[in-house]
């Protein structure tokens, strides 16, 4: 699903009158942009964000490790880094058909 498709679905789910369809899409687009910006800011600071029913966004530390240059086969050291991580909520897992054991 593209961002435009998601914005359209959010606007439709908001159930605004048809005459406000353009306005609702613009509002949905601004809300999605604001959500993305705030998630990014919080993760940059190292915060954890929990959205009930959806899941938890956090930052994970990836340790330095050995790797190979795919072109030359040379062994290289990949530096340590921080990566975004998402852990889905149980409700989301169940909604897509993966039940917890």
C-alpha cells in the first residue's frame, strides 16, 4: 500500500461528508506526516513508543560484526549501529492470523 492509498483509507475511515473529501485527505496526510515526524524524533532520542493495539517502536543496538564485501569477498568489519525496531501487539498478530502459542 502506498502513502496516498493509506491517506485515502484514513480519510474514508474518518467518515467526513463527501463535500469535505479533499479536506479530509489533506488532514489525514498532515496527521500521517506528523505521526512519522514525531516517531522519528522520539526514536532519535532513544525513546520507546507504544501504540496500543498496534505495537511498540524502539531502537535496538546492533553490535559490530564481520561481513564480506560481495564484490571482492574481502572480510570487512561492519561498525556498530542503532536500528529502528518494531514489535507488533498481540491484537495485530491475531488480526493477521498469527496466534500466540
